[in-house]
C-alpha cells in the first residue's frame, strides 16, 4: 500500500527530533560541567583570598600594637596611631567580606552540585547572586 511517503517523512522527522534532542543533551551536560568547574574554582579562589585577608588582618593588628607602644613611649605621633587603627578596621572589613565570599562560593557550589557537599552544615541552599 502506498502512503504517499508519509511514513518516510515521519521517520525523517523523528530522526531529526532525536538528533536535536541529543545535541541539546550534549550542550546541557557541557553547561552543567562548566558551571560545576567554575563554582569549584571560585570556591578555591575565595578561600585563598580569605587566607590572605586573615594574614593582612594579623599584620594590621601587629602594626597597631607597635604604633600604640611607640605613641605610649612618645616615639610616635597620633597620626601614626590613627593610620594603624584605620588599617586594622579596613583589614577586618576585608576579612569579613572574604568570609562572606567563601560562604557564597560554597553555597553556589552546593547549588550547582544539587546537594550540600560533605562538611556543609546547610540543608537548604538558596543562591541569589547578581551577575
């Protein structure tokens, strides 16, 4: 029985839909893999920046301690003391930001992976980050 090539046409359409679905799947897998890698690298970067901020805060505390001693011994002036205090405040602010950035990076990685990673205390992760 002749069907006017409708069966062949439907087969070709189904094959085309299958190829499109396979290409879409491949693209989705690549995108998810990329997002996971990026989130992992962002977490590593955030942790490194946190370590650097902790070191800077420690140096600022020591600088303030020395400036306070110099000022108390009348070997330093009030401006040096004030600059050391300001440096400490700024380094603590940078540390707080670095800790926050680690938390955001960790939450983002948890979100991308689809579940909290081992060692994570969060059970529900909500990430709203402007890009």
